[in-house]
């Protein structure tokens, strides 16, 4: 066995949270960015991103993410602010952007559809590419995309029930509808060259759409490259040396760490298991990784967005792919019958879930101190 096949697999997380005041209103994250390393503003005013470094073990990743979230919570409490682990703000009709050339270009290209993106908060999981196995890793992550159902955290868009996985529907079927290749899940690839060719084609399409919308070529090229111009939820990231999964909603820290752990475990399994694409069932065993045909994957993905874990097909599929489905309790599954939601109710939901996040982080910190 070669040396790289016994090395730890590094993984990292980027998770976004809405910032609210004591009344549940969305506000800017004043003073929170400096609370911990890896904390950044997002492109809309009330959204904050918390990132980890690449970590070699799940325990290290969990400790670092919880430590950083706790530091932000400490600072937030000093300012009577909270962090909300929901994938949409539930009810607010307008979300203001931070001014930038990048968002100005996207607004010109996507038009009014870009409004949908402003209502989305999610999680990105990066897992280190494995030499000689990166294409299998990319394809496996494509097949695992229905696992987004495990952390669907809001069914609402502007107070209306949209889907159990509202954020996924907003991105894939609404925001990028005019440039569907940019935002939807891409099919399996045979090799890295095929991936690079796809990326280049999508970039050319985006640049052409921007020029047609009246954007200066220099501005487009200064703000977008082939990797950053697409949103497609599974990406081979040369810039980071990772395969990135962008589908999960904003969720509690423990849940997103568990997702990263499973993706890292599958990645490690690819080093010595037989990998093949076959049929519609899929499954991972000690000896092999069977990925369903792509059309079957899309069927599972669509059910994960529309029904979440309410779909027996999705639950069975994720079980076959090695996820502990019973360990997850997606928020969207518990609140999706409340509709429509008015402004006051949306604020109450945000406050309740900010408390939920704070409790999980404080309880974890308390246990670690014992």
C-alpha cells in the first residue's frame, strides 16, 4: 500500500448563520468578524460565515468548529445578538447586499432571479483530494448529494412553504434557471480532463451572458474564474486541493461535522474498494462502492428537496450509502406545516433556533470541561 493511502484525510467546514437582534430582526454582524479566526462577512448584510482550517480527524474538526462558533456567540451575546442555523430567514421579503463588483455582475446576469440567492444560508464541506482517486471521489460525492435531506433546515421562502429543502430549490430550480448548468448537479465524469472541459464551457457561457447583459469584460474576468463562476453543488476544487460539497443547509455544528465525517470516511474507502456505476439502487459495502446511474441519483435528489426524509426512497438510499439516518433530525421536517408564516412568527422561529444553536454549543463546551 502506498504512503498516501495510509495518511489522514483532511476535511474542513464553512457554515453560514443569519445574525439577529434580541427581537429576532435580521441585522448586520457588528463586531462579530473579529471574534475568532475564520469568521467572515457574506455577500448579504445579515449573514456571517464561520470556517475551519483543514483538520485530519473528526475530533479535531469538531473541537475547532465548536470553539470558533462559541467565540462568536460570546461576542454576539455581549451585543444582544444571536446566530440562526436556518437555511432561509423564513419571512423577510428583502435582504440587502453588501456592495461589490462580483454581486453587481451576478445581478446583471441573473436579473431578478438573483434575489433568491440572497435568502440562502448553507454549509460547504471540503475533503482533501486523494491522489489517484480524485475522480472517484468527485463521482461519489455526486452520488451522495441526496444526503442534503439530513439537514434540511427551512421549508420557507418569504413566509411561504416552498419545499422541505427550500434553499436547494431556490438555488437549483429558481435562481439559476436561466443558466441551469451553473447551478444544478452535474453528472459523473470519466476523468479530470472531462471535468476541466465542462468547467471551461460553463465559464464561457457565464462570460457570454455577462457581456450580453452589458457588463464590461474586464470586470467579469477580474471577479470570476472558471471555478468561482459556477455554483454546481459538487466541485473539484484545484484552488484548495479538495472536493467540495455545497448542498447542505445551514445547520447545527454537530450535524455538519457528522456529514463531513461521513464524506471523509467514504473518501478513505475509495482507496481500496472497487468503485463502479450501476443500476438504480446504489450501496457501499466493505469491498465495493456502487454508485447509481446518474438519472437515479437525480431522482433521489429531487425527492430529498421536495420531501426530505419523508421519502422512504431517500431514507433507504442514504442507509445503503452508509449514513446513520436516525441520528439526524432535520428542522424543516418539524416546522414545514406552519404556513404561511407572518413577520412576527418568522422572528419567533429565528429566536427559537438561535437559542437551539447556543444550547448545543454551550452544552458541548460544558461537557468538554468536565
